[in-house]
C-alpha cells in the first residue's frame, strides 16, 4: 500500500509570494498517475494538475506541477487571494487510489 | 457537460443501513470506471471503492471490511453505494466520481450523518 504524505500541513503567505507544496510517496510511482486538487469550504475538490504536470483547462499558469519517483511538488508562482484552500495530491490506478492528507494554504 | 448528482444521504442510526445513488449524465456512463470517495467534516479525502464500466471488477479500501458494496446500473446511468452496519465514524460527505485513470471528476456530494 502506497502512502502519500504532504507538507507543510499549513502555510500562510502573502499575495505575490511563491508557494511550494510537497507530496511524498512511500514508494516510487509514475507521475502519470499523480493529480493535484484544490478544495474550498463547502465545495468538491477542483482538479488543477493531472499526469504530474499538466494543467487542466481554465487553471491559471501560476500553478505548475513537477516531480518524479517519490517526490512531487505543486508550485504556485505568485499567490492570488483566491488561491486559499486545501490542496490534495492523489495517486490513482484502476484498482485503487489514495489521497494525501492535504496542505492548507492561507492568504495573509 | 459531465454531471454527477448524488442522492440518498441523511441521518441514520448506528448499526443501520443506507443506499447512496449517483445519477450520471453528459458522458457514456457504461464505459467508465466509477468511484466513491468520502470526506469526514473538517478532514481529508478517503477513496472507498471503484467499479469497472461493465461491473465485472470492484475494488475496496481494506478498512471497510465488507460493510459497503459498490454497484451500478448502466441502463439507468446510475452508481450505487450500499452501506451496512454504519458507525458514527462513517459520518461524512460522500462523493461520486468518474474515474479517468489518472484523476477523477467529482459530483457535489451527499452528507451522511450516523448518530443516535
């Protein structure tokens, strides 16, 4: 069973700052099966990145995904006020899936 | 446009049963794997189960210990989750999702509250 760990647990940054959110897996896997989501209160998660690094339509270019093996990162290059929320990584396969515990992003 | 609409949530007593439904539209339901994910209020996301398009394969998270059953009706474009022997800790928002292999497309969720 692969376990995903996300860090930091919470980050508080000002608009314009850069955020780097880490997702670490207990075993190596292909980035092709790594997705990132943003969730705001009362809403389902919103897909940001699939395949480790591909932004989905409508996602601003300030969001980028990178990484390989066991270490993956979601970077928000210049935070905007609307980027608050909890960010989850997910590893998927057709017979199972798992989510990281999430990183909370607060905007100062 | 892909739409996934969950229903069937509500208040149930510990030890009781509940059946969640998800009605899908905007895509060819029968060819897609489908998934249930839940989220305890204020907590993270937990993948529960998924089912192949023709219903021939089903997979579950180990922690359910056989209490939940996923099924589908491709004529009605519907996904189901039968939940038995419910516990207080099963209180959560339950999301239906289309499994794309490398991500999922989400419904809006339905709240299940297990309480006496």
